[in-house]
C-alpha cells in the first residue's frame, strides 16, 4: 500500500528539497522536510545548484502538492514522488 501526504510548500531548501506544511490552517506549523525522488542533487553553491533551487521556488512555493512517499533517507527526510496539480493545466509529476 502506498503512503501519501499532502500540504502546501512553505520553503525551498535547495534544488532537491523543501519544507511542506501539512495543514495550512494549523497554528502549530506541522511541517516535514521532503526530498524529491529521482531528482539530481546539485551542489548548492554552484550555478547549477542555484538555478535548480530557483526553478523549484518558481514552481512550488505556496502551491499544494501530493507526495507519494518512497522512503526515508539517512537524516529521516521523506523522499517522495511529487505531484503538483495546476489549475487548467492538469497534473505535473516532478
């Protein structure tokens, strides 16, 4: 059985991970850190890393995403396939 979580992207950490707020109306800020499965991780201080982070900021911040949990990594971050639904554009899998 697949496990899913859903929430609003609050902050982009780097070109591969972000902070997900699970309940936007929760004053306790129930948040998790999510890494995108099968996405290349660039060194954050390189031009490629900066561009990857900017790309995620443009595409994800403030949007609601569905995350299909694949695993937890060595730092207990959730590693997930990300599904972003955009109005009038259908679904986009990152």
